[in-house]
C-alpha cells in the first residue's frame, strides 16, 4: 500500500466497533534514505514519538461509557510510523466496544500499535481521577522568536545553519514557537514549538531561527520534520551532544511530539504547552 491508500484526505465512515485493521503504518525508511540515513545507521542514538490522545472512550461490561486521556510512545527505531487519521479512527473504534477494565484496553492498544509500528509501543491511560493533575508547561530554553531576522525562504534551508563567528564551545537550550509545516496529503498547517539542546561550537541563533521558519511551507509528517532538523544541525554545526524536540498542536484529538537525541541525553517531559 502507498500513502494514497491511507484514510488521510479521504471521506471515510467512522467505525462503531473495535477494528485494529484501521491502523495504517508508513515505513520510515524512504524518508530517511532521502536524508542520507542508511538503514541500521541512525544518526540519533535515542528518540521517541510521544502521542497524546484526548478523545478515548469505551463501554464497561455493563455498557456504561468510560473516558480517559492516553499517552502512546513509539520508539524512533521502530521501522514504521502510524498515519494520524488512521490512529484516530482506530481509537474511535473503541467507542461502542465493551471491555472489562482500563487494563484490558491498554493491553489491547499496546498489542495493536506495536504490531503496526513494528516495535514495543508504550501505552498509558490517564483516568479521570488524574485529570486535575494535568499541567501546562512551555518548552524551556532561550526563546529565539524576538530576534531581528530577515527571512525569504520557506522550504528547508540548511544553508542558514552555521556556527557563530566566536565559535566557543557552549552547552545551551534554545527554543522557538514559530515552527510550522504542512500535512503532505491535505496541505493543512501543522503548528508547533521546537527545542534544540546542544553542546558544541556555539550555533548562530539568527541562522537557527531562519532555519526553523524555513519549514513553513514544507510538506511532511511531524516525525520526518524533526529527523530532518536533527540531521541538518548535526551535519552542519557538528555538536557533540544534540537533542531536538517538537511539540505540535493537536488535530482530531491527537498531538504528536517527536524527540531525537544523541546518547546520554535525558528524555524530555511530556508536558502540554499552552497551544496544545
């Protein structure tokens, strides 16, 4: 099957019964090959795609609806991503399904999603008793967005990346809320924030901001955009440590938050930003 066979961009009937066949996996390999990433030789040592779902429901054994939030973690080394509309349809297929408890729901999701992605997918259901503990927190780091930068390119421009003239070795965290890319099928805008943590020659901040903004008319999936950013920064600026983390706003009750990093970097917190 190809991306044209995915439910994204097509009118589909919403399911009323559980159906794992709704999940539509997409191989990561072609996109990685376009970035010069050979199979089995990923430039990042660790990474995960964090999905947060806000529309999860099923029926208990007596037919009473239950609701939850959910977090799914798909490892970056899994060979496939899951197309987001198919993920939404799959979650909706639980709406009229009777299941005895939340543990059964989580186990079933873990099995189905792992089979689709080709790796162990983490599943955590957040039940209503925990809803009040949910918090909003912005990405930390020095914000680049007020820099006085002239920008004319809105497709990925790695040539804007460079180390500063005084290329002293630093360790710093930078962030921007000006990330935007587009869905490769529908053309709908995908809005996000991105955080870059690194240790190495000081990166020119104006160039980095221009590079981030250059994704504004780029059509690609969230995961692919972050891998392109990681690869371009690593190749051009040559940091000895690098972490790229994006928080995209939700669509259809799902947000997707990819993270890629070199070895030894602590995994980021799954904290919802104000726009999510």
